[in-house]
C-alpha cells in the first residue's frame, strides 16, 4: 500500500515508526513530516490543511490510504477531500470531527445520547460565561469551544481565577464561544480506539499528564508525558465500555455519521463513575508514543480495515509490559516557547528498550536543535511500569539540551495502585 501521513509532530513520528514496520507498506509520504520523520518517509511540501491539494496528491500518486495524524486537517476538510479522491482515509469527516473541533457540539452530543459528562453551559459572551462560573462558585473548567492546541482549558478553583480565564480565552479565536463546566475530581484515563462505522477496536489504555509541573501544578499543556497501560479494574472498564464507548458509537450511528478513524475519550473516574471530559477525533499526543510500542498488531492493516469498514471489534492485542513517555519542552512553554536550544542526544537513542520520538526539532549542520514547544518524547519500555519509568528517566538524564524542561514525576502516582 502507498500511504500519505498528514502531520509532523511527535505523534506522527510514532505513527510513521509503526507504519514502517508493516509488510504491506510500499511507499510512505509525510506532509509536512519533519527532519526526524524523513528517516522513515519521504517528505512532501503538500499543505495538509489544503483539501484540494491533498486530493490532487492522492490522485497523482495513486495513494491507497491517507492517515490523518493531527486534528487541523479534519477541521479543514482534508479527510473528506482525500476520501472523495478515491483513497481509504483513516480519519473521520469534517462533520463528525466536530466532536473535537467544537466542545459545545460535543457536550450537546453527550447529553443527547446519554454519555456521562460534567454539567456545563455554552456561552457566547464573557458576561454570560462569568454568570455561569458564578453558578459553579468558581469551581469549574473554562473551555474554549474551538481548537487551541491543547491549551484551551483552564481548571479553576475560585471565581477570580475563573473570571481571569474567561477574559483570556474569550479574546482568542478558539474562545468566541466558551463552555463553562463543573469541575470534576478523580484520576483521568485516556481511552483510544479505532472506529470503523459500526464497532470499536480498543488500544491499550493510557494516562496523560497535562499540567506543566510536578504534582499536577501549573498551566495545562498539550501533554508532558504518558504511561500505558493504565491499570483499571474490571468493573470500571465494564462501565466505560457500556456508558462511554457503546453509547458514543450508538450516538454516531443514530446521528448519521459514518465515523472511520481514531476516537479518543478523555475520561475522569469520579466517585459517581466514569465521565467524559472531552473527545479527540485522532490519536492523543503524547499518549500515542507510549501506546504504539505496546501494540502487537500491524497498524497499517488495522488502519486500512478501519477505513474500509471491516475492522474486527474488541481489545487489540498488546505486548506484555508497559511504556512510559517523558516530554521535553522548550523554555517558556506553553505560553511563549523559545526555540533554538541545541540538543545532544548523547547516545540516549541507543539505550536498550528506549525510543525517542521528535515533536519539534530541526536537524542542522551542527546537530539537532529545538524548533517547537514540545521537543521530544523519550519512551522507556519494560516488564512493568516501574522498569519502564526507570528506563525513560535514564535516557532523559543522558540528553544534553540547555533550558529544556520536563516533569520528574511522570507515572509516579500510578505505580502500585489500580485506578478505580
């Protein structure tokens, strides 16, 4: 199969790494790709947000499958254009992707189809949003309705904090509409699966670490690290399957969406049971980097079957053991990341059971340099979570990159206990 991968971040580096292992693969392009992805795929200057250009590339190169990595090409309609051009597409339609691209739409969808979630109110003015925040006594999450690169949510603990978040987000394009949501308590869980229009195939469960600093302090980010598998007891998993996965799929079918691609449910395990925080209509980042090394299956074959509506349902096979991914980010991230820091991997990439996925780097004559907010995801794999975490941090300690920041407590909470 000839495959076009849209995207160029750390998630797409991990996807390209996994796709390249498939015996079905004859050609892999990446648009725009990255200097690191170039070792696995041919980069093309194609704009992944230009539907007409994507369709023309598909036709000219007889592309068999388009694999959509990030959310922006879904919003732009590139998945629809590629499908109309005759390719199989691993990625939902622009209309179905509103589950991610509009938080207000997602809340309406969940309410309509009985998917458990937090109480919330959609607001079109800052004044209305502040009134809603007062209704929650400031104990709320302030969410921009549109895409904000993982930085459109502020979890607030007081009314003054909520009002400041409303003022900040309302001034952004993504925040023209705001969702004010009751603040939930409990551990979070990432459930990622493949949806082929009629059923789910679920990847190993994972857990993201969204806050910038240790102890879940500081601002929300696109993700500072992840672990997989996240240990969940059988009763909790049964409720997630019934109340979240099955109801979401039934809702998509009832609403007329032929959803084909990855679907991510961010779930909080509250005292009242699992509740959905958000949907993403693609694989998570950095969860993908910790999950795909555990997948004991051909990702290209799965993506093609998913896009064709011919996926075998159930839990996807996984290797024994665990993975822990640590995100290294530029100084100033997430508000104002500063690029240009030199990066010396110092042999970290050669350590056993260690993988390094590049999120925002460039290769220069003198070596790697930071070129984005999140720069690297360093993944350790091991027989259990403790071993995987030890290997990930051992690799991080080898890397020489002045100014890059990372959390030192990724997976610490999960060790030794079951999430329930």
